[in-house]
C-alpha cells in the first residue's frame, strides 16, 4: 500500500503554503517524480511543506510549476494555476482562460510570458 512518505522527496521547492497567494513568485520543481499527463516526461513533485502536502506540476516543461494543489493537515484544500497568455485547465473543472496584461508583467514576481497565480 502506498503511503504519503513514498511520494515525498527530500529536496523541496521553496514555498510556504500558509502565505502562498496571487503574488507569490515562481515555484521551481527540484526533483519531479511523476508523469501526470502521460507524455513520458516527469512533471510533478509531491512535497511535505510542514503542515501541508503540496503537489506541484510543471506541464509546460520549463522547470517551474504551472499548477499547485495544497492539502493542509486540517483538511483545507487549495488549487492554483499560473496565469499565462495561453493557460487553460480542462477536465472535471470548467475551462479557465487567463490573460497577462502589461501591468501584471511589471509585478516583480512575474516571469516573461507568465502572470500571477490564480486560485481555481
């Protein structure tokens, strides 16, 4: 039987689930261990971040997470997607299409072509 520990890696991205929000900066995946989109590339890392488990996915293969899911020990759950000019999320959730404005790109946490984190 798989346990949480079997999916965790010791070298974790720099993020604090308790303060994470729209203006948080890039989350670099340090050691992806799972391929969740089935393309043959390891794109997802699960980390123990204190009082939360974080599942970070880099679906565009640029080394930075595009999607984050956080499950806190009290049962609280949040899901985040990085806003890009072409980002979308499909599946069991409704389509989310987000655009980047010049004003948002001037945010010091922005990366070229990527905007702020959006909760979905």
